[in-house]
C-alpha cells in the first residue's frame, strides 16, 4: 500500500466518523466511491474501521435528532408530539385489525394432512377446531 493510499484511507475513516454517508465522505477527499468499495473488499481492517466510524457518527446523529425532537415537543409542536406518542406509547400506536373466516375442506387430504392443517390454523389463531372430522 502506498503512503498516499494509507493517508486517503485514514482520511475517509475520519470523514465517516463525522458523517455516516459514504458519498459525502468520498466527495470530501475527493475519492471515487468505487475505490472506497474496492478498498473495503480488499482490506478487512479498513472495512472494520469504516464500519466503526459509521456506527459512531450514526449514533451522534441519532442523539442530535432525538434532542431536536424533544425540543420540538417542548415547543408544543403537534407533529413531534404525535410522532413520539405513535412510536413510544402503546395507546397511540397504529393498529391493524384482521377479520377473516376460514372454510375448511378436507376431502382431498389424507387424515394426517387434514390434522396438520387443523393444527396450523389453530396455532395461527384462525380456528379453535380440535379435530379434523368437522366437529368443534
């Protein structure tokens, strides 16, 4: 590895530590993204350093975003309040209700297959049928 390549690898890791976006980090050097990805493929230590830098800068941005969200909630911004409640309070989460009926026709199945289907439907909560002879 040439001295310049080592220097560029260190610089890209440094940039990724500030902003977890490969495109932006490469643009700062400037370095083609294809080179970055080739280096990652060929140099495990470089790839690990990049992953660690990306994780670190992602954590910093997440902290910043959360602090901004809290500030918006304190400023009584309904969008921020709604977002927080939908993602952190059970009563405000989006709900999906499924209503279905299952018709069971076991004529083409062996008794063993019919029992397996009945068990699968029962485990899925789609029936409470206990046996395959048609009685509940």
